[in-house]
């Protein structure tokens, strides 16, 4: 499935709104002036999510976004580039996960380049 090439300048957040950090893994290959990425596990900043437990709460923050959609044809330094699939086109781009690897939802992309696509 084709998708837009994800890059270091894109704004990605976990399901609860905390920002994920995209590492520029291939600085020599750029789209829209930003390095593309091949790193599929993105760290998440301070996620606010908690689970109510009786009188208290248990912090259950997202700590990573595990990107699932990668290019099968376009590779950089032998690694597949990450892709953002269009909404409604099937499985999401990835999953937001806790330290216990519990899936919390799909990552949200609020800003990224919209010209370069790959499959």
C-alpha cells in the first residue's frame, strides 16, 4: 500500500497527545528539507494517561510509538522508510504502547510533508 514518506520534521503524537520523537536515520536522504527515517520505534514524551484503580490511579503512559507501515520497495541504506498511510485505507500506521507493551491506540500525525509517496 502506498503512503507518504515519514521524516524527522513530522509532528507525531501518541493517542493521548504526547509528542513522539522521530530520529533522522538517513540525513543524506531528505524530503521537504527533512531527513527521512527508518527507525520504527519512536520514543514518546510525557504521556498523561492513567488508569483509575480504586481510590488512586495507576500511571499507564505511552512510552513508544511502534510504526508498522514501512515501504517494501524504497529503502535507504538497506532499511525500509516509514510510511504514513491515508486515513481509511486499512490498518493504521502503528500502535502506541506502554512499558508493559499494552496497545493504547494509534499514533496521530498532525503535520508532515505531502508530496513524496512510496510503496
